[in-house]
C-alpha cells in the first residue's frame, strides 16, 4: 500500500510531501503487475494534489483577510494620500550632488499597489523640485535630465513645473570663474524646452542666467533670484524677448538686473497676470520706452517691494502704463529710504495715477510708506477714499493719529464691500 504524508509550515510557507511505498513483492515480475502498481500510485498522488489545492485556497483566503488595511483602500483614498504627501518635504539625494524633492517617486516605490496607483495619476508627476547640494563643486545635471525625462513620460507628456534652488549665499564663491556647463548639462534645457511650463530659479550661480531664455516661448511662470558675479564679464543677461507669453513673474534681489530691465519685462509681456518685484537697491532708466501707451488687460496683481519713489524706471513706465483689470496693488517702500516733502507729494501723485487707472476693478490695496506723519497720512487717505467701493481688503502704514482716521474710513467713505482694514506696523523715523 502506498502512503503519502503532507506537512505545511505556516511561517516559511514551505510544503513538504513524503511518499512511502513498501517494497515490490519479489513474486511481482510481470510488466502487467508493475503497471497496475504505478497506476495506483498515480491515483493516490492525484487525490493528494486535489486535497492540497483545497488547503492552498483556504490559506490564500486567510492571507487576504489578514492583509493590511492600507492595501485595501480604494484608489480615491490613495490619491488623497499621495496629494498630501506630495506637498510635504520628502527628499531623496543622488550621488552627484542633486537632492530632488520628488515625493511621488518615493511613494511609487513603496509597493506594487502604490506604484500602480501612482502611475494612474499623471498630474502628480508634473512637479519636480530640485535642490543643488553644496559639495564645493558645480553639480552634474545628468540625473536632473533623467528625472525630467521620467516626469515627462509619466505625466502623459504634459509640460513640467520645474524648480531649481541652491543653498546659501556662499555658493557662488565656491564655483570657479572658469567653470562652464558641460554639453550634457546644457542639453537639459536645450533638448527639453517644450517640456517646461513653469520655471522657478532661486539660484545664486550666475551660470544659470542664459537658461531663462533657452526654456522657450511656452514658459508662462517665472520666479528668479540670483546673485551677480564679482566679475562683470562673466554675467550674461537673459534674453527676455524670447519668452513673451509669461503670465506670472516674481523677481527677488537679482544682481545685475536693474529695475529698468524688470519694468521693461513688465510692459513687454502682454499676457502678464501677476508681477512681483523686490529689489531695494536697484535704480535705472528704461532702455526702450514704449512708443505708445501700453494696456496690460490681463494684469491682476502688481506688487512692488523696495522700489523707491524716485525710481526713474517706474516714473517712465507709469506715464504710459494702463492696468484696467488690476485687482491687487501693493507698494512697500524700504524703511532705509529718506523721503522728503517733495518725494511725498510726488509719491501721492504717482499713487493717485496708478490707482485711478484701475479703480473699477481694484479689490486689495496694500501701501506701506514709512515715516509718514499726520498731514501725509491725511493726503494718503484722501487718495484712498477716491477708490471705487469694490475694495474689500485695505492695509496701510499710518501713525497713531492716522489709525483713528483709518478706523472711521469705512464710515466716512463709500467702501460698501470692505471686510478687512489693517494697520501695518508703523516705523518711526530714526
């Protein structure tokens, strides 16, 4: 009689089958007898296989019941988890000095289930944030090119939102003046111009400046911050004429780029929706003034931080700029600026002209002119009082006496939609 025993280890999942059969009798010599014994053995093994299949199905059912609750979540919950995680600070470093903040790539490597869900969400693959590490030498951009290619493929060929940042202010001094980007580095922007829609450059390496114009005319958002090198001959100004369809511009303390360059960019980009400029030390005159008044019909947000009252570029541009759709206007003058009586009068006239051109659509006004006394505050509030009643957010820097006037501003003026009226911290003159 053939005997079969089966044992299954629940820890390691190993199945062991032991098959025993008594020795064939000595008198069984014919082939017919041997065939009969073999048929019997096969039938026994088939019965054992059927029984094992039933037991294996039971084990699989028990395993599915004991799986993690995360694996059983629907794809909608996974999508929410991924979206929240992609707004966090998950980072991954590479060997050649690039740290990419790419949470979706990290999440897709957790499990096969999460990878499948991540591949079904092409919108999350469009945002690539890269930080160049400070290792004492310019980093290679080979991995950046690979990440861009991966993002572009998994986003269903949608344009990318690329952010490039460096570390501290001492980065430039670490780079050799003779350093030039290699052909492989240059190919990142030369071969991928149509794949970049939003570019954020907060870098202090002057060698990045030519890439602003290499990205291509389809670029619609630009955030710039870099530092000019000590040697003027190393600086190459971006050619902004090649990117005329920008809709959002943020310029922060760019060495070598004067306010004249910034305001010229403002009137050249006819599709501009948002313009933010901060540089308290920049002066200059427009190199090419518009021949006729320029109407920026799309401009909705105009923020000037640190721009002086006597800025010649602003004065030249203000004469020929029209902003009929402006919704938010912010003008903050540096506290280190010395404002004379003439400057205050000139300031009020400029403010009246700018706000008057957009009074029908203006909703938010933020004005911070330090060292204003009560007479100047009265003149300022007189200008603000002439605004249309669409304004719902108002923030002014006034002294203690002016604050009382500010409290009653809604009562004395026709601000029917005013919901927020703030007093900025007042800076007393040193």
